[in-house]
C-alpha cells in the first residue's frame, strides 16, 4: 500500500516537447466510483491493476499490482467501462523534479496535463514556464471522470 | 485467465458436516456490477483479488491474483462495499467429486450452498443426498448479490 500526494496542472506551452521518454498508455475502469476506483492499465510492455480509495487532503490509499499484459488487454477490450482512456505519457525532469505530462488521445484528444508527485503536501514546487492553471482538486480532470465525461464533450 | 463452469445447489441435509477441511472466508466487492465484478477475499492465510465478467451459459471469464493479506484486509475494512460476505467454506470430496459447501455467517447466516466445478457444461453430476434444489441461475445466490441484498433480508 502506498499513499500518493500529487498536484496536477494544465499545460500551457510546448517547452516540454522532445524531452524525456514517452510511453503509450491505455487504461480503463472496472469501477469509477470515487470511493473505490479499480483501474486496468497497459503502459508500454507492462500492465498494472490499481485500486484507489477516496482522496482526503490530496492524499489517498493506493494499491498496485503488476498483471500479465495479455490479461489486462482482455479486461480493457471486454470488461472495462466505456470509453477507455488513451494517452501518451511524457516523463520530463526539470531541475531535479520529475514531471509526468499526459497528452490525451482518443475521446480526450486536446487535453494535456502535467503532474508532479510530492513527498508531503507542504513541499514547495518550482513551476516550469509551460505549467499553467492548477487543477488538482477539479474532479473533471480525474482520469476516472475523463472516462465518464471525456474532454471532447465538455 | 480462466473460464469457470460451476453448478450451485441449496444444501438440504447435514451429511457433509465434520468431513473435509474448513476455511474462514471474508470477502467484499470493489465492484458488484455483474458485467465487471471485482472481489477481494481473505481465505485462511491467503488473499486474492478476483475479476469476473458477465456469465453466459454458466461460463464466465475470470482473472485471479494473489495479493498480500494485510493489503486485502485494509481493502475489506476501508474500501469495499457494505456489507461484507462472511462464510466458512467446507471442501468435501464425494465419490471423486469435490464439493465446496459455503456456510454463511454474518448478515447471510442461515444460508448454506454447495458448489461443484465442472469440466464442461454437459458433464453429469452425481448428487449426494444432502444436495437440494439447484440455484445456479438464480442471481439472488450470487455472492455479489448477497452483499447487496443479504439472506437475512429476504
């Protein structure tokens, strides 16, 4: 079990492009209820099953298990709620901080968000110039919500 | 991935008691929607996370992963839907066939069902004298349904 503290921002520029590594992510939900999210994800050659509890003060319980990619693919194709989330994750290091930039495709095409994981809630974050408005607490940007009401329908 | 073919019966007698081994099972659901059931179970010293698709002709897709029991216990205590399912599973062999008899406790106390797993749907089953009415297709007896509408409220 881990406890995740993350902040999420809209991406306002393109200064991050062409840096870091990119991974294609495909994910879906077996449960998108906020009290008990169950996510299936394939990321490159790996696959994970992730269970998350409710978020309290930007913190939530998270359990993650690696599973066989072919089994994850069957769950994504046959079992998960529709639509699926598809995105390219770019991992970019800026001044020692690791940013994950999610460039959505599919039904959420056009949306780009950047996330940073923190040690504790009070930690200061140096924002690169391409980081825009913070949306940490805006549930519309939760991936589980983007699977219910995708960006293309906002 | 496995495909499960099971038949389920009410238990009408006590001829199975005191035979075989008994395991205490505690289980809950992260999703109890029939198209995508996600079950957390502790059984004795072990714990499993199980994902099941929809049942078609007594057959359904099933994925099962062993997880750390302490993580399963947190999920059961804090994340799963209420109420939890609690039961004692008795595994009894009769004439070479393995029967799983679930004696429910907690909110489903009073209910006892017996299940047998088959190689294929057409396989003949020799019914022991304590096996009563078949309830394979009665969704009220699905454990996921017993967690929504427990036997004590029928």
